């Protein structure tokens, strides 16, 4: 299902190197089947389902979980939206299929281990390691429901629409009055009146109103108690037996709550994440992968943003945001270089350090040691300024490394772009 409505309604963008890009934050994202299991624990209605990772498991699931079903929904599990309209590199169209029970093994086999490309994965796609087998529920009405955090009201915001599905973004743009927003007082919690406003916005046709209000309250309780940053259900639907059901769901969780949500954070699937970001997180580095050609290593988020902007100003494109922080160790600097050089798209590296708490000699020692462990095949431009800058420059000079030195940020960016073009 399409995941983008919240991006239009309740999130912010940042300007990176002259281009507006959706802000990437460190928020745990879990698979659909994991979200369904979590919602079920909170008493939220979800279709019966089971996740499998092999054709043999599909066969067993049909026998034990779906012995009387005539049809199943087979859903590829990747951490990206747009699966239904996606395409496998093998040629199979669509990552979600409704099939006859005797076709489930075949279609699951065509998904497992294959790469699914959607509009959210990028052209490289993501490998499907699990598929989610679900009962086919008879839906009589599809709607949209979400909870997110809203800066304007400084608290949770419930978003509802009486129509859902893959066209929700277009609907929100053309008919904004159909979107209902209900802010929740974080201190009081959700009230019956709040939940009723949401249900009225959903405008269910057959589902019991009081039961629907209770479902909305349970969804909010999950959001609050599990430290969610986003809970999106598209569609939240009415079934032929007059129930409100979460037919699909996307849940994100605040990484700052990892210390008290250990069970949830144990669900993290690093195989679905950018391997560079996984490695950076292990080294306690602030890293976000981009699509440019100049790798950046900077101390301080503001300076890192400015560095990317100036690279763009001089005609280059940054390959990443990387803030080593104000107290990075020599080992972290080495790990940072390993991450930068592991990116095949990186054709030059720019190190921009303004030493305050961070000492230039520590950065220099890290660069030298990284060069001993990693084959530096691209030009490296270094700009050092601040605490222990003379010691840092001496360490680099005595190392015998071939480096391009720069006097200031503008000079560094210009030389990095020039080195890139001549590489």
C-alpha cells in the first residue's frame, strides 16, 4: 500500500546540498507481519496470518493455519511501501497477490529470495526473505487511519479519511476536506469524544460505532505505550461481519525508547536497512547515505550540512551525511573511513574538521590508521582547523600519504569537486 500520505500531512523536509529531500530519521521500522502480531496483543482486529521463509513452511502453514481456506493473500515482506504495484527483477509483477489455496506455494516460491523494486526502494530494490500469508477477508469498505507526532500541537495527531487505498495521496491533494485531523492531549490521553470524532471521520457503513470507538482507543494506546512515532493503517476496513479491521499497517518506533522497548527493538531487520547506516550505528556515528559521489566526514551536524551545500554549490554531489561528533575516538574515525570507502559511488572524500572539543590530531591519526587498513583508491581532501591543528597537520605530513590540503571550507569543496572530475 502507498505510505506517503503522512509525508504530505505531518512531516518535514530538509534541504540537502541544494535539493529538498525527505528527512531521514533514526526510527525503527518493522515488517507488516510483526506489526500485525503487536496489534493483536493490544486487542486490535487483524486478519489471521503467518509469516514464512520457505516453500516448505508455506505448505505447513496451509495445513495448520488455513485448512479450510479457499484463497490466501500472499504478501512479500520488505521495509518499503508500494509493494502491490512493485515489480520483481525476475519479472513477476506485484508483491501482493490473492491466489487460490493450491497456488500459494508457487507464488510464494517466486517471491522468496527475489528482489522487489517499488517506488520507495529505489532501482536496487530489496530482497524478500519472508512472505506473509493472510486469510482473504471480505471487505465492504476501505478507509484510512494514522497516528503521528505533530509539531504544531506538540503531541499525537490522529488522521482519518473515509476513503483509503492506493489513491489516498491524490485524494488528500484534491479533496483535503475529506481528511479529518484530531489532536490528542498527551497528558489527558484519548477521550471518548476524541475517538468518536475519528470514527465520524472514518464514516463506517456497517461496523458498530461503539466497537469502532474502542478500536481507535486501543490503537492510540498501542501508539503511546510502545513509543511509536508513526502508526499508519491503509486500509482500515469494514468486513462483511461488521467489524473494523486493520488490513495493513506500518509502524515506526522512536529509537530513543530502545532502552525500554527491548522486545520491540529486537524485531529490527538490519538486512532491510542500508548496510552503511547499520555499520555506522554500530560505531555510534551519525550517518545518512545519499546518492552523490563525494564522501563527507565532518564534525558537527551544522557544519556537515554546510559542507554538503557548498559541495553542491561547486558542482558536486554529496554521497552522505556523516557527523563524527565532538568526542570521536581514533577508532571511530577509522570506522568512518571504512564506511566511506565501502561505497562504490564515492569517487572522492572530503574531511572537514573544525576542532573545538574534537581534536584535529585525533582525526589525523584516525585518517593515517584508516589508510593502513583500507586501500584508499580515491583522492582525499582534508581541511583541519581548531584544537591541536598544528599537531594534526604534522601527523598527516609525516605519514607520507598523498592528501590534498585545504585552507577553508570553500577551498576544500572546490578542490574535492576538482579531484572528483580528474579522478
